[in-house]
């Protein structure tokens, strides 16, 4: 996006991740566990890509994931060592 600063892109990415995890938590609530895990895995991969592209810091991403799990304890755990650890 023209005219968007790096800080603006980072903040936008943080908001998008938080919103996506809220959507995943709502959708996962009505799905079988395996399907819910798959949604979480896809969100995790997207998070790793955002970190790799430096659109999002690893620490902030971990914080957003932690907050999502606090708000939605039924959200399946990510099947890797946290959403960011592989990208860091």
C-alpha cells in the first residue's frame, strides 16, 4: 500500500492476526477437534510467514497468540512449538 509506513503495516498486521484468531476461535467452537486444530495450524503458518516477512515481530505474535488462548481456552494448541518459534 502506497504511503503506508513500516509501523503502520506492523500495526495493521497485529490487528489482522488478533481478528483472525478471534474468527478461528468462534469457528473452532462448532467444529470437531481435528478440524479446529487444522484452522489453528493454518493461522500459525500465516503468523510464521508474517514474522519471516518482518510484517510482525515474533514477541508480539507470541503475545497475540497467548491472549487468544487466554480469551478462548478451548482453542486448540498449535501443533508446533508456538506459532513463531520455527520462524525465529
